[in-house]
């Protein structure tokens, strides 16, 4: 594989780009944050001066940005990815954004002969660091086949789920399940503690039974210890609950529990916890109980 351009070197992008560099790929990356660029250099990549510099001459470009305005800025704006790469280049946008933006990016790419995939991920910071991400991919099967060996460098479960935008719909489904599970684990902790039962011991039992989940496995100890360093910020999960509810409206379905979880996440933001990890839903549930 020739040169790779990587834009967005945050919590997720940094370890993903580092895995690609460690696997021997020629990675040029850009992030607005100078510390992030320095981390890429330390991992064996090249820190580019701007988006156009990062993607010039790339065969494949990966973007891992917060939300659709940043994707529009980096990909569609003058001097962005679509202006700077040659026809035939493949762009895999791995950010979590609304499906309609993924479809618009794919259409804008097609008009310039640039192939586009939406390829959001699940697995969190730990999944990125351990090269164990789940990747849900929307777009053409032939383009998926080209990108798959790269995705295998940092992913474990890699599935082509449908046409452009389908990856984002699967990610929205993922996020409503993740938010719901965090909310319920938070409620379990509040109930256990308020009843005088040791929450850590109680959750150890839950983790081994039918209630067990990856969230209980990875996060129960930090939640009970009230360690909420992100990880995945409540602000980003708020964005994702909005995407899920908009997708539900688009599909003309009712998702009542998703609506409730979205309000819990929104409360986390209004209580000032937006920059904490989404496991800080525990603080929201505690405050609702006056604890
Ligand atoms: P982050 O905020 O840590 O990283 C985003 C990076 O993009 C930042 O370093 C920021 O400086 C950079 N950036 C923003 N605008 C830019 C621009 N115009 N040009 C260049 N760089 C720019 O976010 P993250 O946690 O890495 O998440 C990235 C995406 O992945 C989001 O869509 C998020 O929803 C999704 N995601 C995150 C996790 C997680 O656990 N953190 C898990 C799965 C999916």
C-alpha cells in the first residue's frame, strides 16, 4: 500500500494511526493540535503542515474527526481532501456523523472520481489501543475490499453493512445500546450503594451472569471508584444520541428508551459533565436520587 493520509489524531485517531505506522505504512497525519501531531511523529508517522499536505499523493485517506461540521470542513471545503487528492483515491471517514452527511460526502467524492466509505468504529479508546475495534462500513463492496486490509491493522470485527450511510446507521444503533447499558449500570450502582451493599462486589456477580457485558467488564471498577477521565466524552455521546433520534425519525419508528437515554445524556451536559467520560452518567443518576 502506498502513502496514507490521516486527519484527526485525537483519542481514537492517534492509536489508529500509530498502528498503521507500526505495520509499516507510510502515514502522513494532520491535526489542529500540535501535541497530537508530535505523538504521530513519535509513533513513526510524519506530521503534515495542513490537510492538503497530509493527503497529497495518498492512495487512501482516513478521517477521524468529532462531528459532521469538522468532516465537512476537512473533506468538502476549498483546499480540503477532495480538492487535494487525485481521482481514484479512497477516503474512509471513520468519524461518527449523521448518515446524510456520509451520503453527501460520497456523492461529492463520486463527482470527482474519489471513492468514499463511511466506516465508524466501536470499541472505545481501549479498542483502538488494543487494535480490537469493530468497524461498520457503508459503501461499495469493491471499495470495502480495498480498505479491509488497512482496517485489519486496528480492527477485529470488520463488516460491510450496506450502501453509503449504512455504517452510520449501524453506529447509531450501537450508541443507543451503549448509552442504555451505561444508564442501567449507573442505576445498579446507585441501588446497591443506597441499600448498603458493596457495589464492586455486586457488579462482579453481574459481570459473570446474563447481565454481563463489555461495559461491565471494562468499566465497572472505574465507575465504582468515580474515575471519569475520557475515554468517550459525554459531549460526543450527546451528539450520537441526536444522530440516533434523527435516524429514528427518518425511518419513522418509535424508540422510547433511546429518547430517555438521550435525556439522561443531555442532563449530563447541562450539569457540566460534558467533558467527562460517558460512564459519568452515574453522576446524573446519583443527582436524580439526591445522592
Ligand atoms: P477527539 O476529540 O479526541 O479527536 C478529534 C480530533 O480531531 C482532535 O484531536 C481535534 O483536534 C481534531 N480536529 C478537529 N477538527 C479538525 C480539523 N478541522 N482539522 C484537523 N483536525 C481536527 O475525538 P475522538 O474521541 O478521537 O473521536 C473521534 C470520532 O470517533 C468521533 O466522531 C467519535 O464520536 C468517534 N468515536 C470515539 C470513540 C471514543 O471512545 N473516544 C469511540 C468510537 C467512536
